[in-house]
C-alpha cells in the first residue's frame, strides 16, 4: 500500500469510495434512510475538491486502486476518513491516521466519528466528548465528537 497526497483527478473516485463505504460498512449501525441522507451519491465534486486542496489530504492506493483516503485541517480536525469495504481492518485507516496526525501540528486532534468508527478512534486514544444528533436532509444521524492530544 502506498500513501500519497491528493490530486484533483482523485476527487470523483474518492466520492464513489465514500458512497460505497457508507452504504456498506455503516449499514450495521444506521438505517437505509440515514445512509441515503449521509451519502446520496450526488457529491458536490467542486466543493469536495476545494476542501481536499485546503486540507492535508492523503490517498491510500494499492497498485492502481484507491483503497482509502483521509484529510485533516490545520486546526487538528480530522474531516474525512474512509476505507473501501474490501480493505477494512487491514491497517489502511491506521496508516492514514498515523500520517495525518503526525503532519498536523495542532495542539488537539478531533473528529466527528460515526457509531461505526467510534471504536477505531477510541482504540487510537481519542476520548468521546459529546454524542451528537446531526440532521441531514430531514433525517437525524448520531455521531460523536472525539478528541485527543497529539503525541509529541
């Protein structure tokens, strides 16, 4: 597996991976209506590209296949972290997080973790700060504000 920096040509593939991951990995913890509200398959690619370019964004690749991605803001907010369903539990998210967290330089790291991702973040030393109900397209979704101090 190779980790590399994002380029705009990746955007459409990352949007597709996002949709597939949400609708597969998160299906255990969320209803079909919640999954559709979270990822409807109609990502605003221009907005995502701007966001990826303004953050530190990494892409995990195995040969020619993108298998995961993540991005972090300068203030330590881990915005997105998604791994293709076929590559989960194989160290992809860990590798992405290790690099993103190390390159950030913020005094605190934080994310909004899904029910599905919460154990992953807790295993990395993040503490749950708050359970949240977020409304998307009229549907409520549960997630958790998690945070930790970075390793020095």
